[in-house]
C-alpha cells in the first residue's frame, strides 16, 4: 500500500456503563472518547476520517426531541477541543482539509462537518440515503441530528460506491472486497454494516509500514472483537440491523486471529488508543 502519515485526535467523549456496550462488562460509568484521524495524503492533501463532537452538538440538542440524545449519551467537550481548533494548534487550517471520509452519520462522527468549509465528503451512498430524510423523533432514534449536516452536503459529497471496487489482499480475509477511493492503493474503504447502514471502515498503512483498520463503531471496545463479545440487548435497539452487527463483529474476530499484527481500531475504545499511544 502507499503509506500515508496519520495522526489521531480526540474531540470530546460520552459516558455509559461499560456493561451496556459489552456483556460481562462492569456497571461503572466509563468514558468513550470520540476519536478522529488526520491523514496527510502526498497528492490529495489533508483528509479526516470522521470529526468527533463539536460545540454544535450542544446547540442542536437544546430542545426536544433532540435533547433526548444528549440525555442518553451525556457528552463532554471542553472549549478549544472541537476538531478545527485542535487541528489549528497542530498547524492545519480548517480550510486546508480537502476531504472528510465519514464512517456513518451518528453525531459523534459528523459533529464537526460545519467547521471545514472546503472539504468534500466521502461516504457510502447507502449510509446517507438511510438518514437523509429523517427528522424529529425518527432522526433521534437513528442517532441522527440533521442540523449537523451542512446545507450544501449533496453538492459536496462523493459516494464511495462510485470509486474503484477492488479485491482485498488475502490477509484481510474474511473481508473480500473494498473501494480504493483514490485509485492509488492508499485508502481502502470497507463496508461494515450493522451498527449503522453502510458504515465505512478504512484500511491504511502509516509511514512506519504499520497497517490499520479503522472500524468506527463495528464494536466499542477492542475486547469485543478480540474475544467476540456482544453488547447487551438494550444497546442493539440503536443498531440498524443487529444480525448484520453480529456478522460484522464475527468477521473482525476472525480477521484479528488471521492477522494479529493489523491494528484494528474502534473509534471509542479508550484502552486501545492509550495502549497504542495514539492520543
Ligand atoms: Zn460512535
């Protein structure tokens, strides 16, 4: 693969009892960081994978029904922790972000889209179609806050289905196909359905030749794919398709066994991010 520099950031976190997201977990409240990645592509420029939260989340959840979202997942974000401010401190202006690859449309993944006026968006069309017309209670139930999506989103989006469809190398078995989104073997999108329709996982290689598979919310904690542990039934109410969720989680479990050197990174696993020293 074409190596790309990658740097990880955390834009806010939410809290939940661990036992909800993983059967057998502790009932104490745990923090779930909202991680996003900055990728510097040698030709395409600065690219984000998701954005985490931003202050806009709080504005969008002031009144019902959206307020229910903030009540179910209490969100913490300090001033200056929004993605654009963090990137500026790192030396990247918000206007320099060329693309944002969206894993799925939950608020903790698209909270900062408004902060990047020049970015084109990349996602599976199936993911956008599943939420784009949802409003009110139906939107909240799907974890979707329409006000987080820029008005001109339809003009700025590139659907991953329209990019180059490829066979994955055998070391990604049991995943078979993906999309080489820039047709240069740098960033490979793989569909990880279940948690949300058309959820997008991203394969990349960093400049130290370490391969990553960023899997968004295909599971919340690394132990879940390592040991194939499912969430509590109550957490699955929020899933687009719980059977697909189980199938995807099982495939990740097998992938991890086949390819233990691959860094499989769930967005919200505080332990694995700390362990890899990435945040
Ligand atoms: Zn999430």
